[in-house]
C-alpha cells in the first residue's frame, strides 16, 4: 500500500475474539516465554485476580490446550455508552499471541490509521480504498456517526419523554399559580376598594407570580442536581462504569428556569385579569 | 350522593378543574406508557422467542445467541446427543456468517446468512417462491433483493470472504434464488440470506467445518423445558443452555435502562399528581370552610364529610386517568415509532404492548393516588372547629 504523501503514519492493529481465562497460579511467573495479558478490572475484582498472577487463556471453555499468561495490567472500563449494557469481560493480548491462540492466521479485523493532518485524510482514504480488496477505509468521524444510531434513538426517546413531562409540568404550574392567585381574591377586592388601579394590581400579581415561579425553579434546580447525582450513583453502580447518565448543564438550567418563569408569568397574568374583571363586592362574596 | 357533591364542588371552578384534569391526564398517560414499556418488553420478547415453539437455545459457553462470533464445534455430535435426551422433540442447529454477493469484481453486497435445516428451522417464514430444497438453493429477504436487483429464479455467485493478498474472494459458490422469506430475528433493514447448514459450513472451509452459532431445542411441553435445559447443560462443558426466562432476563438486563427509566418517571408522575390533587382539594376545602362548618352544624356526620372530600380526589383523578389512557395509547405509538429505529431490531419486536392488565394497573395506581391525595384535606375538613369556623366566616 503506497502512502508516500503521508508524512507520518501510525498503524495499530486490532483483532477481537472470545477468549477464556482461568487463574492457575498467584505467584508471578518469571518465564520469559509466558506472555503478558491485560484483564478487565471487573473480572479481576470478581475472581480475585491480581497483577502478576498467572492465568490460563484458551479460545474455548475447558480447552486444555490453552496458554499461560501473566496479568500485567488491569483495564478500567471505558465510559462508553455503547459498552455499558454489555456484561462480558474484556481482555487485551498481544496481536500475535491472540492470532496464535485462536488459530486466526495473519489476519486482523481492523486497522486504525493516523494521518499527518486533516488535509491529508481524504487523499489517504482514496489511496487505501483504491488499493484495497475486501476491506474499506472509513474516517473515524463517519464511523462515530454510523455507530451512534442507538444513542440518537435513545436521545430522541428521552426528548419525547421530556416533551410529555413539560406538558404535564406546565399544566400543573398553571393550575397551582391560578389557585395561589385565586386565594388572594379578598386582598384584591380590598385594593380595588381603596382605589388602586386594575393595571397596578395586575402588574403586582404578575411580578409575584414570576418571583414564585423563579424561586420554584431554583428549588427545582437544586432538586434536579440531587436527583442527577442519585441517578448517576445508581446506574454507575448497576453498570459498573464511570459514565455520567444524567448531566445538569447550564443550558438545561436556563431552559427550565426561563420556561417556568414564562409559564408562571402567563398564569399570573391570566389569573389577575380574571380577578380584576370582577366587581370588588363579588370578589368579597357579596 | 358524595360523588354528586364532589362533582359539584369541582365544577365550581371549571378553569381550575380543567387545568388539573389536563395535568393529571398527561401524568396518567406517562404512567400508562411506562407500565406498558416495563411489562411490554418482557411479554413481547417471550412471545418473540416462542414464535416457532422452541423453548431453549444452546449457545457457546458464556454467550447469548449471536452475541459474539463464537461458534460451537462438533455441532453434528452435539445435535445427535441433544436429540437423544428425554423430553426433546426437535433440534435445529443454525450457523450465522457474513456472505458476499458478487455483482462484479468491485461491487459486492454483504448479507448476513443463516445456515439451517428447513424441516426443523424456526428462523423464517416463506413469503414467496419455494423453500430450500438442495445445496444450490438460497432464500433471500426483500432487502437483499432490493440491494442486489435479483429476483426469484436468478443465479447468483456468493462468497464467504476475501483474500486481500491474492485479491480474490474465497469460498465462492453458485446458487439459485428459490424464494423470499421473512427472517424473524433479523432486522428487515439487513440484507439476509438462508441456505442449508452443510453448504454454509462448507463455504467457510476449515474454520466453520461442523460448527453452529446456535442450536434451538423444542421440549415436549413448556413445563418440561427446565428439566431438558438441565440435561442439555450436562452434555458439554462448552455450551450454555438458555431457557426462555434466562434469555428474557439477559435481554432485560441489557434494556434495563428503559425499565428503570420507566420506574423513575412513573413514580415521579404519580407523586406530582398526588401533590397537585392534594393542593387543589386543600384549597377547595379552605374556600368551603363555612359550608362544611354549616353541614357539620346541622348534623352531617364527620365520616360523610371525609368521604365527600376523598371522593373529590378520586373523581378528579379518575376523570384525568380515563382521559389519560387515550392520550397514553397515542403517545405510546409515537414512542414506539421512535424506538423502532433501533439498529438491528427485528420488525416483529415491540416495546409498548397494550394489555388490559396494564391499563388496570395504571388506573388502580391513580385511583389509590387520588384517595391518598384526598386524605389530608379530608382530615382538615373533618377536624374544623364548627363554632370558630362559622364565626370567622360570618365576620369575613
């Protein structure tokens, strides 16, 4: 494969296959022939494997032809959403070690190629694809888009649930504020009898409703932060990952506060207009 | 009588009641959707696995069917051993592999291919044409036909892989498209083929010789399935025998996020609904303090007042819940459409399955919530001091 116009090229080879590991010795191996292996930290925790232990790895369960390997590293699970639902353990072996172990020949499942710069990428892709037979090169960004469909669906689902929740919350907020202001009918009647103009009353009620909505939404932000921590703590424990499941971002806070203040103000205005539209004596129940 | 009084009290403030009804209806809709999501996935998945009556799946040890590239070796011997077990009525081995359809040297269509035996298979149903008959027959789904432009009766060249060094395909073989099938467990967007198991094994060379990705097993009855599963597990240390319950649990674990989300959102909508109804009825009771005191003064029993206020909560929640079930069914369709875009999901799989039991659970929970919401204001109404309340109302 000719890539002469690529100034620097770094290739990494990957191969994936199910491999079984079994602890056979806790003493560190001194044999130079025994290869090293990196094991999933969850596997190590669940089965009491430690760094330096010798394990037997094989391509199939119960395979007596497996090889011994020394645990040289423990792998923490990446905070990758695509991996959280998968419970199987991961192991990393040297490429030639795994190829031999699973009788895979001189084959790999994929290459990662690093180009010298963004400008070189398209030319490099064309060069690889024109010389390739039976494989194809993809830009990482495109792979990310193609493999992120699951999360796009989850995001759309969560957004849809969010819309339903907002409709319910809006109805509740409007209702509560109507009630709150309706409770003030006698105060409003007294103000009207004292000669305070309807516009002043409406303005004061609207400001009051806005302040209540703002204070409520600030309390909601604090509650949301607590719930987000609880949700993250719960799901991180369930899936044994450091992935953040809920994030309270400044945009989310701003959206929630603006929406609730807006709804509160509208509710306050509607309720105040209803109150000042009635005769003062009616408001007093006469 | 208490129901009528409750309704009259609610219709005294129609705008307030309508807004509360809307809020409760949307909460009820969300609750119903979440109940449908939580139970629907499980029920649907069970029915989905039982499409052809195979209660058990045998996969390579520690894996779920088609969860990895791992395969079971010595499949013929394994199938023979399982067939001899007591309680087994049918055994269907299946091998899965990626197969290239050769259109020209530079143009191929990759199809997921199942190797199976048509007389015992549980993976597809015929749509058009003829079933697999000989080693040159192949079945295709509509997506493969659309991707390749082939029709029933066409002769096609298929290969199992590539040799980049020799720049040639390997395991190449000629087939005739005999029919069109719908593959139950494969996404309709995935080009798929079906052929006889020995043919696919042969195309794969030594790597796939006598191998299977999965063996499906049918027991005499559902009741015998667990006993048969235990017997199968003892046949070989290299396999996992998975029952319907085991497979459902594994999938539920994978989709646990949705179930837990459903639980959290359902609980929140219920709690918020209770709070709203409590607030609404408490304020209503405060506004009617004079009336309640008069009723008590003329001899109406405390229990009657309590019952009326509790009924107010139940009527409000009940009306909201009934409206909410209609909204919930509509929103469930909307959410189902979103989730059906999940990559690799078979067309027959459903996340939201309406069952009258689900609607009953949602209604019962809301009725309970309505009652709960009415308890505090009812207690307040019943414990008002009659004389003090009457005097305060008279002065006001």
